[in-house]
């Protein structure tokens, strides 16, 4: 098959446009819980901590863990088909969320959404990297990543309008099947994704690595057998069986068991300290599964393991981006409840104003961040990271100002530059990962990157702010969440020290 990226023309832009739409649906289905937070919390009798768990941890752990084997499948199989199937699964599970009657049922549906969404981004990152040359890659991935903010904004707008209008229309009762507005909102955003999945299947695949001078056209004979092996490597307790079957040896198996005991001890201590066994058990299982996968990767593909796990700049930058995600996910989820609860803005207005801000300002930020990163990268190997530093530093004065002002109008205005600032780094993170590994391992590297970003950012950000909100109030909790940006700066500084040398080493390889 001819390579679209090599031919140029409109096809790369067309593929990018379709995948942006997929990512929009991804975040509409993921983020709509934010605008529905108050209604679900009231109807199901949940706390802020439980809502943070539903949005963050319940989704994040399974999203991250299944992203590893699905990333491996994307490196071996047809990426367009994988994205299409993933979209169908998460759309169906979003629809099922509207049928939930309690915390457990909604958590199960959110887990399903997480598993479905896990297959999309690693495959999309890889697909786009084979459509766009390195000089344009950060821009393309930033435009793709703008779907985060368009989808997040649309989710607030759609959810706010549906809940406000539905509950007003049936305030006296008599709603069809007794449905609440938040349930209808899940149906409205979930079902259209099934149609989009059919469209995605019509995209064409470019030749892997052609734009990097290392074209790879050979298809793996048994991609699903590899997927099953990779799944076995991350799902406890099959992790131990996997290590045994691949000949890990007694020493590696003992190391794995030691890691399991250490992680269990930490999870137990955190459970004793907070009383929340569900959060720390889930996160502990996720961390153990990630450790087991890293062991398995070193046995299966030592070269990929060296580049993905042992490249200093990749390790430090991934951690830095993860702390930025902590702030982004945490503040992004709780901003709508903040205006509903603290400023008492009606839900329809919150959906339009906060949602419109998230869509427009977030799109501007992530796109401008990618364009600026590519421009600065042409001047210096560290150019892209300068954009990440901007994303870390600019929110430091904006967040306290927005949260502490008593003026609702001023708080809404300040949310605009804040949304721009917190989205600058997203395309930079994706492009940094793609440029530090070989083309054949890009989807796997993306899955590993998303695993760390998801564990630190999504599993911890919304949950931590929710727990702090239960203890100290939402305003104070959101202020405390900003501390992650300081940690991000320190990690990015460490990554910057190694970036140029690591890129030269990859080029030599």
C-alpha cells in the first residue's frame, strides 16, 4: 500500500481530522461526569471522594493497564481497526452508564469505558506519526490532542443543557421510564460513537516508519497471540504465570513477589491512614501490574525496554508531564462543580460558559503549544520542553486568583487563560515520546507513557482533590492540587539535562 505521508496531499490532514473527532468523542464520554457530578452525587448518595474515584481511579487503572497490551497490538495489527473497535466499546459502556443505580454499577461502567478508550490513543499516536514527518509531528499530535479540550468542553455544554432542560420539563414527575437528566445525558453522548466507529474503519494505513527512513511493511503472523501474552503480563495473578512461561527464572519471580509485597505494604499503610481501601487497593494492583509488565518487556524485547524504560530524558519528562496531568485532570474535573457549588451558577450556564472555555481556550492552548514547540525545536533540541515549562508556570498565579475572587464574572474570565496555559504541554508530551523511540515501538512507548500519566494524573488528581474537598472544602482542595506543578518543573529540568544526548544516541542507533 502506498504511503500517504510520503505522497503528501490531503490524506494526512483527512486522517488527522477524523482522529481528532474520535478524540473529541473520547473526552466527551470521559469528561461528562464532571457536569453531572452534583446530580449523580445527590441521586446516588455519594461523596466527593467517591466521585473523584469514579472519574479518576476506576477509569484510570483499567485504561492504563489495558493500554499496554492494546498498544502492543497496535504495533502489530491494523491500527484503524483497533481504533474503530475501541470506539465502539467505550461508546457502548458510556450508554450503559446511564442505567447505573448505585456506586458499584457506575464504577463497573466506568471501568468498561476505560478499557475501551485504552486502545485508541496509542494506535492514533502511531498512525499519525507515520502520516506526518518529524518536523511537523508535534503540530499534528497537538492538533489531535486538541480533541481533549473540544470534547471536554462539549461534554459540559451537552450535559448541562440536557440535565437542565430534562429536569425542568419533568420537575413534577412523569419522565419516561423514570429517567433522570444525568442518565439521558449518558445516552445522548454514548450512542453516536457507534456510528463514528464505522467511519474510522474506512481510513487507510500508512507504511510504518517510511517518513523516518526505516520503512517496515512486514505483518506479524500472530498479533492476537502477542496481545494475549502482553495481557497475561499485566493482569494479576497471571503475571507470575507469564514470568514462569517466558523463562524468567527464580530470581526474577522472587523480585516480582518482593515488589508485590512492598506495594501491598504501602497500600495497606495508606488505607490505614485514609480509610479508603478501594482507592489504594486499585492503585496498588495497577502499580504491581505495571512493574510486572516492565519485567516482561525486558525479557521479550530488551531493545524496546532499554529505550522505553531506561532512557533518562524519557523517564524524567514522562514524570514531569504526569504531574502536569495531575493538575490538568484535577482542576479540569472540579472546575464545573466549583462554579455550581461555590458561585451557585445554574448548570446550563456552567455548561455553556465553562464548557465553551474548555473547548475554545483548550484548543487554542494545545494547538499553539504544538506549533510553538516545533518552531522552538528548530532552534534548539530543548525547544519543546520550554513550552512545557510555560504550561507549568503560567497557572501558578492564575489558579489562586480564580479560586479566591468573590466575583463570579472575574472567575469565569480567569478560567480562559488558565485553560490555555494548562493545555500547552499536551502535544509536547506526545511528540517527546515519539522522538525518543524507534518507529516499530511507538505505540508501546505511547502506552507506557499514558500509563504513567494516567496513574499520576488521572488516578490521583481528581481523587486527591475530592478527598481534600471532603475535609477542607473544594476551594482549598483545588489550591492544594496546584502543588503538582512545582514537582513537574523539577522533573522537566532533570529531563532537559539528558534530552539532547538521548536524541543523538537514538539517531545513531
